[in-house]
C-alpha cells in the first residue's frame, strides 16, 4: 500500500513538475539580399512552482545546444523551419531568460528561405514557398495557432506585394489563420544607373595590390619633378626669353624693310 501511494505521489510530482505552459510563441524571420534567413523563435513560458523552474534550469544545463535533447524533454521546442520544412540548420543557439521566462532559439538555414522567382533589369521578384511552413500544414491546410505570431522582415529596400496576408509597410505578420496559400512575395527595385563614387574609386585603386607598382612609379616621378622644379623653372623662363627676343628682332627687321621701301 505504501509503495502504491509513493508511486502515485512520484507520478503526480513528475507530471506536475513538467506541467509548464507555453503562452506565446513568436517567430521573427529576417531576410537578407540573397534570400537567406536569420530566424529567432521565442517561447514565453509559465511555471507553476519553483520546483518546475529548478528542474527546467537543470534540463537546460544538460541539454545545452542539443536540439534533439530539447525536443525529447519539451516536444514544443524545435526549429519550425528546419528538418521537415526541407531545410537544414547552418547554426543554432539556445538561451533562456530566467527573469522573463523566455526560451529563445536562434538559427540560420543552409538554403535560402526566399526564392528568386523573376530577375529583371529594373527589379527582382522574390517569393517565400508555402513548403517552408510544413510544421503548420495539416490536411493540406496551413494552420497558424492563435498563440503563434510569425513576423517576416524582407530586406530594407524591398516592397511587399499585397495579398491576403496582413502586412505593414515593411514587414509581414501571420497569426491565427487557416489557409491553403500564403502567397508571400516581395519586389526589390534596382536603381536606373549606379551612382559614381570618385572617392570609393580612388580608395579601391590605392588598396589594390596589383596597382602598387604604378603608385610607386607615380610617387617617384612626383618626387623627381619636385626636386628638379628650380632647374625646370629656369629652363622654361630662358626658353620664353629667347623666343621673345627672336620675335622682337623679327618685328624690328620688318619695320626696317618697310622704311627702306619708302
């Protein structure tokens, strides 16, 4: 009887200790110019006892950055846009804010998150495939729970194409929806002509190793000219004086000839 009571007590204690609650799950996806993503998933947790907090911290220390170990202990904690979504992790980091009770998973994907659909001289059209949302697909529908908020930030110079998905001026928000097509697209405009930056051009020339020999020759030439500046200046002055005297002599000679004719 005592063993049964003890077993029941341990079972209740074990279940209670793992009864932490996931309140909100926010996901921020930051896209770069090549369509690659930095993804930050934040899990806001509620603990019902100090014992739960202690056990969680102990698990966090044991699991460290092993996502497989985390998923065994806490099935809700895994990268939503890797694995089943057809992309692999390039790097990942796990942190826990003990004060805010927020568990954070930051990771980078090997393949681009956004795909270049059309590339034209004036603009490039990018799309985010629905297949990336495999973790949310059930019976051919994409179901984003009410407590999940996904924010997609395209590059700063992008223009989001209007669709059924809610978006602000420069980011897309997805939460509490059921759909069969997200249709996320954005356009990156290109300038008509690249601006000319003379300072950058000179800088690129100076710091190009293959141009060092030309820079050396130019410096030596300038130094020689500066050193011989007095000699060159006197020669120029003498040349001008000589030619000026010749011109004066020729004018006087023409005048004498004209007087003789009279």
